[in-house]
C-alpha cells in the first residue's frame, strides 16, 4: 500500500480541551497553513482515519469515547497528542476528574507540546506521525 | 408513526467540540432534543480550592480558547473590585482594545465554522484567512495566538506603543474593507439565503422567554448588550447594539457580520480617547488576600457572561462560578431544534455559536 503512505487521513477529537488546540488544528486546514497540499485530509469518520489527533486532558466521561474512536480506526494507526493538556494534563492536571494526558487512556506515538500548540508544531507532529505510521506498516507487512 | 432516536455527537464532523444531543425524530422532523453535557467538564469550581488566587487567572483564561482574553479579564475585574484595586487608565483601555479585537477574531472564526456547516467551504477558508491577520496582531502585542495571559489582577502585563496602536488600527480598517467582499457573499448569495433564511426562527417573545443573550437575542430584535452598563471604560464609547428583527439563522449571521464593523469602530474610538505616551503605569499591584464577594458581567462575543467570586481572606478563593453565554443560549437552541428538519440541525446549533468548553468548564 505504498501509494497512499504519504497521504494520511486525520481524525480530530476534543478530549476535554479548552478549545484552543482544536482551533489550531482547524487553522492547519485553512489557507495560511493548508495541510491539504501535503495530502493530509481531515475526516469525520474514524474508520477512514490513519492518524488520531487528540487534544485535552481527558476527563472521566471522555475515556470511553476516546477508547472507542481508537478501537474503530483500522490498523496501522498512530495517535498524536496535541497540546500540554494532552501530553500531561497541563494546567488542569490538578482538577478532580482529569486523567492527566491521553497516554493514560490510549497508547500515544507523538507528543506535541504547547499551550495552545501552534499550527507549525501540529503539522510537525503529523509529519512525525507519518514516519511512525510507516514504521508500523513495515512491522505488520 | 415510529420514532427514531439519532445520537448527535460527541464526535461529530460539524463541531470540533463534543456536544451531545439525542435527537428524537418522527420521519424527518425533530420532535425533541435531549442535551447531555460533561465531556469537557474540568471542574473549575473545585480547582479554586487547589490553586491560589494569583495563579487562578491563568486557569480561568483556559476555560475557553476562543474568548480566553475576556475570561481572564472577567476574573481580574472581579478580584480588583473585591480588593479595591484601581486599574490604571491606560491598562483599562488596552483591555478594552484587546477585548474588541478578540470579538472580531471570534466572529470571524464563527462565520467560517458556520459557512462550513452549510457546506460553503470556500467562505470558511476566506473567513479564517482573515482571522489569521487578527491572530498576528495578538501575537505581536501579547506573544500568544490563542492564550494571551496579559491580564493581571490590577492591570495588564504589556503595553502597546502608540505607533503600534496606530498601525493596528490601519490594519483593522483595511481588514474591515477587505472583509466587505466576503460579507457581501453572506448577505447576497441566494444559496445561503435559501439555506438559512426562515430556518430556526426565534421570535422576540420566545427570545425573552428563554432568556437568550448576545447576538442570539439581538438577532431577534432585543437591543441587549452588557457593554451598555458602561463598566471597563465602555461608558466612554459610543455604541449602539446591532439588532436584526427576522430572528432566523440568517439574521444571526448578519448580526455578527455587522458587529465586526462595530468592533473596529470601537477600537478606533478607544485609540483616540486613551491617554497617550510612553511609560504610563499599567499595573497597581494588589496587597494581601481578597475578602468579599462580587458579581461581574461582561459582554463576550457570544453574549453576557457572569462571574461570581467569593473570597474568604485566604490564598484560595472560596467559590468561583462562571455562567457563560452558551449555557444561557442552550434553552433557545433546544427550542429551535424541536420541530425543525434533521438537515437543519447543524445550522441551528452553530448559529447559537456554541462553545462547549465554556459551558461545562
């Protein structure tokens, strides 16, 4: 399947974030950054997605949804944790119902720091995600 | 007829945030909508017990990434009135200018998302292209694109030089001119009029009955605007609430289009009226710990926000509560969704400009 290896489809989910990183993920699609020129496509369907971009620190209620989305994605798949909250819980780590990072719930391949993560670093995270995806594909092939 | 229940969210392409609605349908008509919240709840009320009041401002800013500046401002204004700190004049004006620029940013963002929801992707791209220019202004003046952290209790952290302010005004006015082309598409395109006109009509009586706030209420003809109470230097600004009478989705778009022009004008007035010069005081540092309680109201891009802060003389606040505009507009949204076609649900939800992370905090 080498012909589509450079064109990952992205699923974005807001796992209890403040919206800041989600808006920056959307900003990646718009004219200034325009990731579609690299073949990166935003999809709403987990069954079409190669890379899962998750923002936020994941509260109790969201665990099930994040796990569910991850399960529905076909293998090989890569998870990119976007923003400080997604990496470690960030400023909300002390809140009572926060898991403190996506990796407490599902395995994470790439961590993108920042509050809010800048579009440049999100794009960089996706590029690293492509490499991780390639490595996983080779392993399963 | 058999009823069907369609789950809407938490993961749904039309909204980047997890809003959950159970839509109960008869044929294509929605007869009931049951909202569920809690997917972005982070428990800010409990966090004040663990985070000191001096740091809490940065947490409050992160209630929401779209109106983050105004959340920080609301928190600082609340604590200033508890601690009797007077904000230096230039700092107050700077806050007002940043607040209005963030309103422009929020409306451009929303107009883009709205256009995406009714399937006009080109318009979405144009709105967000313009929004990037506003973010550049923010980055230049505060250092952050989304989260600014310039509010301090007692003032602001950074100054904007007079020459820079003049340049910002020119940039905003040019953007306002350039935006007219895009705004004309919203106003005149027949497919948009067909998609949004007459959809989700909220009459003036209904808007009062469900206590709609912000652009939602103004699109139904209610001239309500919290800025009119005059706090935070708004008493020195001439402003007329933007109202429309149709109360449908299109009217809510038009209100926001016109508010962009209004905000640019407010920034112009503020730059004219603020005290000029270098090195003016920007911050009066508060002393001791806060003791007392206060209600603060601000007009956010989505409508009126209300903060309740209660302090007891210790480093941690006793209560902190924010009633955000989206929360106030949810009853209006549920009212509109009942009886509409399934295909109109995304448009109706988006025209209240929902910010779920504000709502759930």
